[in-house]
C-alpha cells in the first residue's frame, strides 16, 4: 500500500486501511524501518517506501528495457575505461548503489550494490545532488556534513559552490573524499530536466591521472546522452524521494 503513494501514509491511515490496531502495526513498521524497507519522515509523520524494498523490486525491474539499457551502457564504459562503473539513485541524502560493473583489472575499487553512503562525499552522489540549493542541502543533512575521510567537504557553502561548477555539464568529481586512494567522476542523468539517477567511474589514484579523467568525462557524457534519449521515451520512476 505504501508503495502506491509517492506522498506516503501516516500510522493512522495505515491502521485504517489495513484494519489493524496501531499498537500491533507500529512494531511491524519499526522493524521494516530498521531493515530499510520503509522510511519515516519525522517532520510529516508519514511512512514511505524504503531502499530495501526497492532492491527487492529490482529483481523484477532488471528484466525491463530500462536496466538492460543501463547495463549495456555500463558494460561499454568498462570496455572503454577498464575501471569500475556504478549506477545509483538518491535516497534521503544517501547514495543507493543499484548496479556495479567491476574493473577487469586486479586492483580495483571494492563496493557493494545496495550500499548507502552520504551523497555529499562521493562523486556519483554529487551528481545526484547537483541541482540542490544550499537550503535543500541543509534540509537533507540537518546534522551537518560529517567527514568520511580527511578530504571530505564539510562546509555547506563550499559544497554548494562546487555543485554550481559541476552543474555546467552535469559532471562531478571526487578525490579521496569517500575512500582513501580512490578518485571518482560522476554524471547526472536527467529525465524531463530533473536528475533521476547517475553513473560514475571510480579508479585507484595511482592509475587515474588528469588525462584519464578527461577521457572518462568524454565517455560518461556519451553514455549520458544515449541514456537520456532513451529515458525520455519510456515511463518509469526510479526516485525514492
């Protein structure tokens, strides 16, 4: 039922719709929150679909043309760059990694599909945040920007200024902000003018020069163009917001 409404439902609404006492329903909802099947907005006091439920649904979505097209592009990117490629969406200020294509090289970035990381500290996350103004950023991170490494930007003004620069071509960059010894470049993917997802290339810094980054940028922009044309022609909703 929660999945049928983008705005979500309150405990009272769920109790009435399911004909279940609030006292019995509440602990179930709490368990689903802990397991990330539901999200809860303290401000609005409503429940919404969570990333874990989305992950389960992805087992079916993977059969559709959407994910098949994304995976084809990711395979193409890996062939061009020989580095790890990610596809992700945004959930409450966190990056949710949906698909990963590993580098064929022995030394490569270690990451996990379904992993949640604060978007402000990652290359792909900054692509997902690229349209946010400073007030929206502060709303997403009411407790401030916590450092993931010594290079993480923890000042809202600096983060926003960086995002404004990235917005020029929808390409974002990260240098050891989420993981030591890793460099990342991301590309925001839009549908109807709004960012709906993002791609990224991540590589160890010892083999990721500025020249390599320029190549990765060109490759991502090429894939971005193809995917956004495809996105415009189909009906879908990847957003968890």
